[in-house]
């Protein structure tokens, strides 16, 4: 967490006092991205294949 804070401060140029970081472990079944529940670990490739070609082409490599 300290390294993350240092990087955020360095990259953004704001003070550490202005940074809020909350990390939380949330099961994939409680998150939706691109209109669908996130895949279970290991099922990402299959999940991504179900996206439209237009959406996939806009994702970073």
C-alpha cells in the first residue's frame, strides 16, 4: 500500500494527504463489467470471446 501511495503521489503530483486508497476483495459474482458478471478466475479468455468484436477491438492489448 505504501508503494502504491508513493506512486500515486509521484504520478499525479498531489500530496499524500489528498490520496484515498481502498482495496477490497469482491467476488466476481458481485461485479459487472461490459454488461456481464465477471468470469471466475481462469475463465477470462472465454468471457472476453463473448464480447462483440467492436468492444474487444477497443480494449488495450
